[in-house]
């Protein structure tokens, strides 16, 4: 369901239901419920981030993910532009938006993350990515797992998957391989 019929955190609630279904059914299709990696782009990235950091959305066995990727995401919702599409999802009370951000919780998150921003994304995505990278480094003393996708715009990152100008796919493949075979994964 789309906004405004399904306001925040409706997207993350949808993900929660999908992860619960996967956990219950993935083995029937030859999959492993311990090897689920969630990936989202743009609004989907924000839904992924919301799901990752909000324990009230997790099932009885926890988050249920081996990793999560956010491509072209807004992290500090309190700083998001006041636009009709944002109001449709986050509501009319702009002061409440600050509590809807994921920046701080993502930095504190132990889940392996993949973060990316495209060279020709709107400046807001660059601004949010820069804030996350800066704050991450200040708190953790290490560079955030942020990838800069040269030569891509907001849509070409995902539309190019599998094509001749695919920059994102190989990076995601490398990330997924690492989280599914890395420490703590059997």
C-alpha cells in the first residue's frame, strides 16, 4: 500500500511481513533463513533502514537478516525537504520527522551494511550520505561502508544492474558474498 493510505512506517512494516514469510518458507525453496540480505533503493532504501533499526518491527527471532543495503537513502529525516510526497508518508507534523530518522541507529547497528550514493543523485542524497559518513567516522573511528557510484544517476544505479555499465552489481555481489561467508556465518 502506498502513502498516504499507508503512512510511516508502512514500508518497513511491509518488509517485516516479507521477512517473516521468508523465515517461515525459504527452506521450502532451497534457501537458508540465516542468509537473507535486504536491499533497497531510494524510498526502498529508507524502508530498509527503518526495518533494520526498529526492533519493534522484528519478529520473534530478531531482525532475520545477514546484511542490508541502502542505495541513495535519506538518513536524517528531520533534515528532509518539506515536499508533498514527504508529507504524504511522514505526516504533516514536520517536528515529528526528527524521530523517524535512521542515521544514529544505523551507525550503532552491528549488522553488516552496504551504503551507496550515485554521482548524479539529487544534492539531498549527497548531503545525507556526507552526514552519515562524517558522523560514522566521528563515532566509530572508521570510514562508513559507503560507495560512491561514479557516472550514475538516481535510477541508473539499479536500472544498469546486469548491463554493460553495471557499477552497483559487482559491488553488491562482493558485499553479499562477504556477509554470507564472513565471520559468524556458517
